C-alpha cells in the first residue's frame, strides 16, 4: 500500500477523503475535535510538498439532499484554525462552483466540499459520481478511517478512476494500532468490552477469544450473560434472544483457556436516570424494579487489577451509563486502570465512538496509547474483516 510518506505532492492536486463526521452541539458548534485533528498531518504533508488538497467528507445521515444541519460549512472555521490554513468552502460537492474552485486551486491551498451524502450516489457507490469527484485531482488520498468500512463512492469506488492512490497518516496509524492488538500483542492481552448490546459485540468477542488472555465484559450487555446463567436481573437490559449465544461465548472462552470476567456486582437504580435510589446489588440477584446502570465497586476493583497487570489492552464500550455522573464510576475506574497500565508500558487502544467520547470527557485522553477515530470501522477491523476503504488502496 502506497502512503503519503512515499508520494511527492509537488504540483499535484490531491482529492482527499477524510472523515469530518464530527459531533456538533445544538448551536452547530463542534463538540469533539478528534476527527478534525486527525486530518491535519496528511493535509500538511500535501501542502508542504507543494501540492493542494480538495477535501471531501460526509456528515451524519441526511435523508434527501441538502440539510443545513448536516452541512460541512459549520466546521470550516475550526478546520482552518487546526490546519493553520484558510480553507475555502466549495459548496455542493459536484456543483459548478466546486469545479471552478478546484480548477483554480493553487499550490498550498486547501478547499472543502460540502457533504457527499447530500447525493444518494455516494452511499450507492455510483461510478459516475465517483468519477466526477476523482476528475478534479491527480491523486486520491484515503484518510477517512472512520468510514473505511463503507464501500461508498468516495471511500472505495473512486479508486478505479484515479492514476494514483495513497493512504493518509490516519489510516496508517489506525492499521498499525490494530496490528499491535491482533498480531503483535504482548501478553497478557486484555479486551474490555462494554456497551448496551451483546449482539453488537458478538463477532469482536469471538475474535478476541482467539487473541486475548482476558476478556472483561461490562456495560448493559453483561446482564444478558447473567440472565443466561440463571440469575434474576430485575429490569436491567437484556436481549432475550441472545441467551444461548451468551452461554456459548462463555463456553468458547473456557475451551480456549481465556479468562472471561463478568462483573460480580452492579450499581442499580429504579429507572433509567441519574437520580433516584441507587443501590449496590449482586448481579445474580438484582431485585425487582431495579436496573443495573454501572458495574459495582467489587467488579471495578477486580477489573482494574486485571487491566493493570496487562501489557496490551483493547477497550470498546463504557462499563455503565457514563453520561450519568452517578453511573460513571465504573468507567472512570477502568479508564484509570488503562491509564496506569499504559504508564507502566502497556499498549492501549481505545475504540472510537462511545468509548472514545467517554475517555475524552472523563479526561483520560492523554493517558492512553491511541484513541481510534473509528467507531464501526474499528469494530469491523478488530473483527478481522477487510475494510473496503483499505482494500481499495491495496489492489
Ligand atoms: C461514523 O461516525 O461511524 C462514520 O463517520 C461513518 O458514518 P456512518 O456510520 O453513518 O456510515
Ligand atoms: Mg457509524
């Protein structure tokens, strides 16, 4: 795979797919800069070489055509500031204004097209649309790791229509980070799996059984395991149709000699809320009318000890409803343990999406090895799947 490091952009126009699908506040200001920051090194390399960059991205999931709240115009100022370059806004991604701006783009200049998903052709992987995007540049740079699991026009199909294709720095860092877990993980390797649903994490847990020494299961999905083991879980989250599956995952781990740790206790509440009566409960016997919203203090200590003794850690999914202060303690305890392990020399990779947001808001962002820019993409990568956006760079 060719990377930006072995490509000279002097005098070239680069069509760069980035993932600027960033969370916005209600007033349309940027809430998290991770993905904007991730764009910077690749664009700076292009410009430093004496090239110019035509950036393109999606934002959210617009239904049918232009919608102001999904316009990338809202992030132009922040992007310009992070890059230290005045980014020109090209508007409609296949419009005449963008054509003209691209045609006149000078060395050192950067422009941004508006949301690719304002056209259905993007998600459909339409060839004519991909060719149109490709036609404005000399080389396609793929740096949208967060969208590399989509076989869309700008993330994969476009590769057919360009003379040169190269991977950006974010792609390189993400591929390297996942390799450190999947192929080169120094033992003990521990995966921490959280989040609401077992069904979202089946494939990754199965893969982790092949790779890890320990698998820690927390978050809402843990209750499906307790129910499957014959526990009473009150009104906690449960996927009734995944009980067999939960038992089979426990069996598979046992057969491979992998330690699967479930939280012995929970903090439970009478409803899905930060307020109310919060009690510590044994996860095999949660009283009626109570739902577990966080791992309990015993589980937090047990999990933290395992994490601190690990040399390689993958974390995907919070331990509880960490956006509620009263139920963030378990996630904080794990974040602390991951930070301590990292400071003692372990490699730690935090999956994107909810886990990245939790680690950042809780203030542990600087104390882990790498925070992925990908949510779904990171999961699929860890499941061992070939991502279309990476495959497109390879052939
Ligand atoms: C993401 O945030 O998951 C990526 O930007 C991809 O977006 P999508 O899930 O809407 O395809
Ligand atoms: Mg997604």
